[in-house]
C-alpha cells in the first residue's frame, strides 16, 4: 500500500511540474553573432539557445563527425562543407515552408553549385579574404599581390587564418592554379610554396584576428572582410588590399545536422535570423556582408557603399569561391599538418 501511495504521489508531481523550456544547441563561428540577437529570440519565443563556437570548418566537421550528426541543432558551415556534409548524411533537408522570410534573400546568393536548390542550407553571411596591411610600417604601393607576402621584410610578422583551404588557396593562386585544385602535383607545389612562406608567419589565428592587428602585435597578413572593416574603425592606418591574383570569396550558411533533436525550433531560429531587421542587426554588428536583400536596403549608406564589405563587381569577378574538392581533401590535410609543424 505504501509503495502504491508513493507511486501515485510521483505521478501527480510529474503532472504538475512545469515542463523544461525548449532548447536549441547552436554551433557557430567565433565572434559571428551579436548576443542580443539570441536574447531577443528567447524573449520572443521562449526557446533557450545553448550557444558554442568553433574557429575552423575542420574543427566543426570533426566534432559533428564524431557525434554522428548529433549534438547540435544548428551549424554554420562554409560553402565547401555544405555539399560534403550533405553527401555524408550529416545534414537534413530544410523545410522551406517553415521559412517565410526566405523571400528576403537576394536570389544571387541562392541555388549555388555547392547546394543546388538550397536543399541543405540558407545563406547567413558572405565576404572576401584579402590582405591587411599597416600602412604606417609598410608601403601599400609595394603590396599588390599575395606573392608580395613572401618578401623578407615580413619575416616573423604575418598572420594567416587557421583554415586549411584558405591558406592553400593563397599558395595555389600565386602559382596560377585554381584555389579548388584537386591535382595532387599542384597541391604539392602549393605546399612547397607555402613552406617558403613559413619564416614570415608569426601565427595562425581565426578566433579573433582583428584584435592582433589593432593591438599592434601583427602588421600584415590575411584577414576576412568584416574583421578588416573593424580594424580600420579602430586604426585607420590599416589598408585592406585585394590581391591581383584574386581574393577569396566565401559564404557561411545555416544548416541543420541530421541528428538534431529539435529541428522544428531550429527552423524557427533560422527564420528569425532571416527577418530583415535581425539580418540588418547582424550585418551592422559583425560588419560582414548580408545576403539578405531587404536587410541590405536597411543598412546605412556608409556600410552599403564601403568597398571592404561590398566590393565592386570587378573584384568579385576575379575572386573565387572555395568549393568541395572531394577525396583530395585528404591530400590537403596531409600537407596542412606538415606545414603547421614545420616539416
């Protein structure tokens, strides 16, 4: 009888106890989303967002692969990881009907080769990768190309992104090859060329590279466009230089892992991020380029007309998006590890 009373009491407590609030686990790049955006989302929906960050596509992929597509409800892979994750069964198709603010996106950023029909992904932010240079220490007239970073005056002074494909794209483009080459010999040549650059490299950093430029620890190197804008706001002495071999083009995209436990609310968060007022806030705070046409029109002219954030057509024509290179990624990874340990 006593056991029965205890069981009935437990059942009554379970019925009257408040349910735990819904939760989304969001895995994103470092320094890539204003905290107030998630606060507003939770205030409007009651959905709590458990937020964590990574500093490279490789780190994100390794974690997701280890967990078998589980562990997160929303991630932000770059172009060349969208098709890879989709092929490997680590993403689930999006339900476009759940995304009414999809209509705000600029069609130029949709239906790209890495995700035809946007089956797996929604554009989040895009931008360029080019050269940051402290014009007080170095003459910007002498730095017009990636190849100029090999010069001896940059010894032990450069910053490179902690990103395998971005770094190899430099070596490949300097040699006149596509940054998406799958030719083993071309990749080997790029590695040898990058080995010659290593005496000039002080640090690999993708977490908060703008800080190192602003504090004066680094005077030259790679930088993403949004970070370049923020550096210039802190220190107008820096220049953002589009190299004549062509800048890197990239787009980061919202996607739902195949093992997401809360895909319905992940769609709600995606749609919230697509809302023009929210997309405008993200673009203003991060200083990266928005693919949201309605949000772009809401931006102040100082941002819309800034060539660092929205480069002219000729720069875009010379640039190259990083795309998936299939099995050749293992060749890149082999040389990347050797490059970073100094072999």
